């Protein structure tokens, strides 16, 4: 769960706020929120995405809200009616779990800055993260820029997208960010000689370089070809459900049906994007013979806590299909569990099985609604 706690003698003003997470000295990740302390309402705005937090406790000096997916907290102190401070706290992180935060009142609507810029980065960019290192990996930058310098878009990678990004192009300097209760992503960059280069910050615990150049023809590896079934192998596994009852696959319940095996973590926003898509798919095709069976790999080490995370996720997200308990959040463990595959390189990974029990597709990663037309074409 993710908590939002407001402290202070003076109630903060109702309306839109601009907040900044201090990722390191002089490096800030901005985000917006709609805040009504008196009514106990908080909405975090992440470009087109609006995330409503749930009020769970209200005391004389504090109000506690939660994101319904993640085990993180934000602690706020009302310094003045138009100023707040505090910190973001990720309870699942063993190192660098706290990021300082400050915010200012912005009025009755989000006040995106209007700036003048002579550079327009709209389009498709061939990108490398951790460039010129052994850890280098490819990506595609997809950007849309307005005449006023507002930039939105995302990065696609071979294991999924970086979700809704937004920011500004000021002169030749780019700033893009995403804060959704799990991710605290910041991308800074400079446009020099028609090439972009900069730094990618993930929270306060990690950063790397990135470079990009325009390339409308660049493609990534096909997500349907990254993970594959070994010759002669079959999908077989046994995992407990959230009550401790062992579930074996295959079994008679799934015989003669189309089945999707979904490997996820409830801590994973891309997995949530895929789950929301699968919910709609399940509603449309379940009566015709579609079954979905998910396995959650979770951050707690104990089965009881893993099961509790999955129970909460299933209830709060309205997941209509079962989620078994996979164990700790580890691609290595998932690869051991599914050793009939070459490897599990991403959460989510989904295995599509036809009515004959044959694996017809394995999809690695997920590009969600933050990718715009790419997501719409995938759904179509």
C-alpha cells in the first residue's frame, strides 16, 4: 500500500499543487496533484493518468491516504496554506528508501509552463541507455511537443514502456518525468547537433546515461520472440493460491479452453497496465472459453505477506481471475519455475495456450496506454 500523510496546524489550500521530489543535490522530479485536505481527497496527475488515493485514516494532525497498489508513503507537512514539505518513502526499498519533497499551491488547474523554444523533438528516436557500457540496452523514444514547449511521450524498451512521461523542452534542454506511486523517473537531456544525450534517474538510488538520434525506421526485438518454449517441452507448474491450496497446471478445469498464463508482480505498474487490459479481455471472452491464470512474484519474503499483497491487489483492482503466489520478486526464480522456457526476462510475461494445450505465443513485457497509438493498435 502507498500512504499519503498530511501533517500541520494550517490546512493546505484546495486545488492543484506542483510538487518536487529531490532525487539528488540540485536534481528535482516535478509532478502535479489535486489536493483537498478538508475532504480527504488526493489525486496524483501523471500526464493523462489520474491516480486517486484512498483515505484510510484522519487524525487531528494527520491524514493518511493510500495508492491501492504499492507499498510506499508520502509524508507532508503544511508549512503555509500555499507551501508543503515532506518526503516520499518506499517501504520495500532496503537502500535509499526516502526522497525529500516540497510543494507549492498552483491554483484551480494544472499550470503547465509556456516557454519559447526553437527545437521540436516530436517523433521517433533510436535510444541507448547505459550507452558504451556492458549494461547498454536499446529503446525507442516517442515524443510529442507543442508549440509552447510542452513534451509528452514515453520510452519503449524490449521489456515494456516507461509509462506516461511529461515535461518541457526549454531551449535545447529536455526534462521528462513520471511519478505514479511506484516509479519516480526523471530524464534530463540536451539537444546537440540533432542528437539527444542526458541522464536517466530512477528515484534517488540509481542513474545512468542515455543517448538518442532520430530514426523513424528503428525497431526493437519482437516481444513475441524474446521468450520461447524449449523443443518438446510443456507448460507445467504447481503453485499455492492465497489460501495455501496447491494448484497444478494443467488440470481438468483448463482442458479444452484458451488459457493465458500471466507472470506478474503487484508492485509492477506495467503489470497493472496489462492486468487492466486482461480484465477487459476476460469479461469479453470468458464465456466463450478464455481462462486467465496469473502468478504473482512479490517483494515480501514470507508466503503469508506475499499472499496478503495478492489478496489486496485482487480485491482493490477488481481482478476477475485467480492469482497464485509465485514467491519472491525474482526473474531468476520465475525462470526456475518455468525452466521449460529459455528464460523469464521481464515482468509481465504472458503465455498464450490454445484449446489443444499448445503454446501459440509468449509475450515479454507490456507496452501500456502511455504509448498511445502503439497500445491502441495492440488492443485492436
